[in-house]
């Protein structure tokens, strides 16, 4: 008979809706998609708008870039992101800050034109500023093959 309450509780969980997406999460999700497109297109103006002045952008190879370095690296060279696809992303909202964590499958062009495929685990921190939701920090870790 003790099993019956547990089964009843589990069946309630199965029909309960998942937590509703907050307005902040919706806005950040849209900005992450805009960031993806801007990275692939090397769209400096959009990247500038989406990133905070004190941006910390850390790559999976441990290279850390300031906002200026990030913008220059994505707009002044032929190296960089060729394609980015997202896996499921988890969002955590803390007032005017949203932390997003998920997998990115990327194709990057290296020096000499070599294309590299990578799967990354990416942590992003977005803050609501007077300019809207902006990326303030990004850290990625490369999955080992």
C-alpha cells in the first residue's frame, strides 16, 4: 500500500506543466540566436549591440578576449565561426541576470583555411542593461573526442 501514494505523486508530476519561460529567458533566447547569426556572418554592428562594454569572452582553447578583441577577431579576420548549431539550453534567471548553459556544435575556420568541427559546452551570462539584454561573460569547454 505504500507504493500507491508514490505512484499517485509521480503521475501528478507527469501531467504538471513545466515551468513557464520567463520574459527575460525569451529575450535572452532571442539574443542568443541573434548572436549565433552575427558570429557566422561576422556582423560587427550586431555583435557590438549584443555585448556589454566589459565583456569577458573565453574560448575553449583558454584564450580570453575583451570586447574590442572579440569584435576585432570576429570582423577583421577570415578565421572564425563558419556554422553554429545549438543543443538544448538551460536558463537560470536571477533578477536582471540570466545564465544560459548548453551545447554548441561549431565549425570554425582556422589559419590556412582548415575547417574544424567541435562540440562545446557553453556558459553565458546575460545582464539587462540600459541598452537591453547584453552578453557580459561567456566561457566554453571543448568536449574531448
